[in-house]
């Protein structure tokens, strides 16, 4: 049951009280769809700061497609594969 999650990449549009955010989805599965997200517990424990404009990985349940959970914040210089949500490594210089 816990493995029934949909992982998407999005951009934080707006910040609300109580670690709630409005996130616009960038992934091709649900492009331009906005959802209401909360911060995952592990990110709360490690006090990861989320600001509007940050690119994040969102987990959603297939039962409620209007809410999600932010589980990862990408660095600003990190390249992202929108299909898989994985961070791309820059080419190493030889």
C-alpha cells in the first residue's frame, strides 16, 4: 500500500502557513497542474527551507490528486530529468 505513490517534479508557486505550499507541476504526466503540498516529515526534522521558486519532488497518492507531499528540494544548479525526476550529473571534465 505504501508503494502506491506518484512522483512528479514541480516548482513552488506560493507559501502558506504551517509548511503548506502551492506547487505547479512540470512533469509531462500532469503539466501545468497545481496542487496543495505539505512538507514531508524527514524534511521537517532536518529543517529544509522551501521558498517560492524552488524546484521540488512531489509524492502524490492516486486516490487524491489535489494534494501532495514535498519529499525533496533540488539545488538551483541541478539539472533534472522531468520524466523520472532524477537529478542529472554534469559531465566530468577529463
